[in-house]
C-alpha cells in the first residue's frame, strides 16, 4: 500500500481535551482557569500532545457548563481575561501546541444580548435571530422533548400563546440559521477568533442547525408524553449549504482544524469529511454510546458485547478511511470514564486501562485524549443527587424516578453515566484537592481515589498508565520511525475470535499489528509473517510459528520484520 493520503498538520496531531473548570485553579477560587492551563503547559508538552481543545471559556451563566454563551467575544471572568487567552495561545504556540476552542452556534444563552433584545421587543430585528412560534391554545406547538428533558418549547414571559424553541435547556434558545444575518454574525465571529491565532474549533451540536418544524402531538416515546426531537432537527436536508458556506468563508482560509460533533449517516459521510467535506473530521458516536439507547436515556442502558463493540469500531474505521479522516476518542466531557464503561468492576485496573489506550490510540485518525484519561481516572461515587452539578444528570435522575426507580437505583445509574464523572478535578498530586486548587471549597467533588491515581505519582513510576500513554503518543511523533505508518497507514482488520480485536496498519513496506484481548481469559491469534513487539501492557509469551498467545486484557503493538532476500 502506497501513501496516497495528503499530509496535513491536523492529521498529525494528538489532541488533548481540557475541561477548563476542572483542570487547574490558579487563583484559589475553587474553579479551574486559563492561567492554570498556562501553568500546566509544560506537562502537556512533555506528554507529547500538540493540540489542545478547550471546552467553552466564553462569557456564560454556566447553565450547561459554558455551552450557553452570552457573549462570543468575551472570556468569562471565572476563567480569566482575554489577555490570559491571548497569552495561552502564544505560550502554547511557543511549545508547538495549537489551541482549539469550542464553537457553539446552534444556540446561545438566554442571557445573550440578542435574545434579551428579541424578548424586549417583538419587532426588533433580533426576534428573527431565534425561533419563536405561536402555540396551540396556550400549549406548545408540538410535544418535542428537549435533549435535557421537558418540552423543547418555553413560553415567552408576558406574551400569551408564544413560545421559543430550545433543543437543549430553556436557557439555551436555538438560533435561527435560516436568517442570513445570524449566519453572517457567526462567520464574522469565527474569523475574529481565527485571526487571533487559534488553530481551529471543535464544533458543537452542528447537525441540529436546520429544523423542520411541524405542529401536532406525535406518538410519545417516554413516560413524560414527549417525543425524541432528533427526527426533526438532526441533519435535515439543506443544512449542507450552510456548512459549506461557513467552511469556505472561515475555516478553509485559515487551514483550520475542524472537528464536528456530528453523528453522520454513512451515505452522507463523504459530504462531511471527504476532500471537499464541510469539516476535516467528525466524531463517531457508535462505540462510545454503545451502552445507551438512541434517545440517550442513561437509565435504560443497552446490553452490549465485545463482539458488537469490535464490529462498531471496525465498521466505523473502514467507512471513515474510505471517505476521509477520523477523530478517535474514548472519553470526553459528556461521557463517563472509559474504564468504567468498558470493563467489569473487578478488571478495572492499570492493565485494562493500557489495553484501552492501545486499542484507541492506534486506530486510523486523530486521537483525542480527555484530561485525566492518560492517568486512568475513573467515575466518582456521589452520596446524593445534590452533589452533581450537571444539568443533564439532574434531568436523567428525575426521569429515572418517573419511570418507577427508587432514588438509590437512579443514583446508581448516575454513577455509571453522569457527565460529572469526567468533570471532576484533574488529579495532579495526593495533596489537598488533588493539587487542583488550594481553595477550601471547590466547584465539584474530587474523586477520593486521587491518593492513588495522580500525575505526580505516575510520573515517577516507569510502568504507569501515564508513561504508557506517553509511549503511544511518541509513536506518532517526528522522532519515531513508526510515525508514517501510525498516522497514515491503512487500517486492515485481522480475523480473530469474538473477544479479540486485531488490525493492521500498513503503508509502503511498513506494517504494524495491533492486538487487543478484550476478555478475562487467555486467547490466541494466528497471522502470517514475522513480528517484533514494540509495546505491550503485559509480558507476552514468545511468538511461536505465527501463534500469538494473548493473556487476559492484552494490548500490544507489533511491527512486521521485513524478510531480507
Ligand atoms: C454537546 C456538548 O458536548 C454538551 O456538553 C452540551 O451540553 C451540548 N452539546 C449543548 O451545547
């Protein structure tokens, strides 16, 4: 296989996602901030990553962790100032790290000036920046459920029979992208940030931009009498024109990194990530949401098998590499910790954490590591629902109770699936608040396991999860002889038992073999050719006659040895 893939800086990156509120507090108020991130830049450079994606730091009332923006041109004081942001971009740049921000343009905060003006004066031009509709005799236009529960329509205060649409919380009114003025405002804002030297954006909820609004009461799919909204607002025909427009007028001009939060159906993937696609890459949800139904109800978790996981990963890999470039992740700020999701409790240890690292870091595409994943952070057990901050967690808890669960049962589901599992403070040391903050009160509880799981300790331990991640990142670096094959090598699945996930990465005369035994029993793999081990999470028996013996939860990478004639 020849290298046919065009080389691009965003393909050669390893991204590190930061949840700023929980990364590092520099001023002792119990909340992470931009200066805290600046302080930790040497850690990130040492890890070997070269792109940082920051979850929103714009001005926000924080109803949804900053995904409710009240001013696109300001940094929220809780995170610092615009000067801090400029300094972060500059100092990171000096270390070879580019910064991505979150781009949230499906909705604003209800505290955004546009929405305030739209409410204050129905005749103002801002009215058409949002989606207002008359109700039916005082009831909402339809029975859509917002993603965060409850009706997606909120009555407009002091106007009778008038509602506005919010696909997420009622403090996140949806923007009306049909209005060219809205599109122009967004384009202008995106260019403003890119001109500051930003590397690009992670683009939020982008498939929701276009809505097909229908009046009526549709068959409910929940105890609340409401219906999942996705059918009317996800990937509606016509959205492509807007996405193209944004790309042409902003991202392309700056050769920006764009990764969209977009679960795109296979038949449309080439429009999204192909050579002339709207984005450089999109996130796939199929295997990170394997444990939840399509409607996203955490307390109705789906059962899954390793075979299904493997099939989902491989299908996604093959489709993605046929159409363009992929974004690979196991964790983010909306997901629980991967070790809790994918492994039974008794096997949640360093070995299986490293196995997951091998599995995902060696896939075809740009890897995204979420803060704390590289040290193996895990879910947190909260004592009460009041310990949770996340708006979606409170909604899911309410709905779990409504479905007949006891508070204890509902809390157990939150332990498994709450978004706060990944939002707890970064565990730097075994000191107060895990070294995250010196405040007496911090915004979200620290996971008590920081005494055992923390950066400081793992830095000193050659065999730690952290050092294992560093080795995997290094394989993609300029100093590695495996760089080309790790980044650009074609992925070819290898036949194996149901609980072994094996694939090759091939380019020119280079070939890697990646083997993951996703079970608690020893297994085997047969393959032609002669291989040498590059990295493994366990001591592996010698390969005899093309037979690999794989202890439980093995994750290993081999390189093919060329036969000399
Ligand atoms: C997706 C983001 O990742 C999530 O955190 C947020 O709640 C919604 N979009 C709404 O912006």
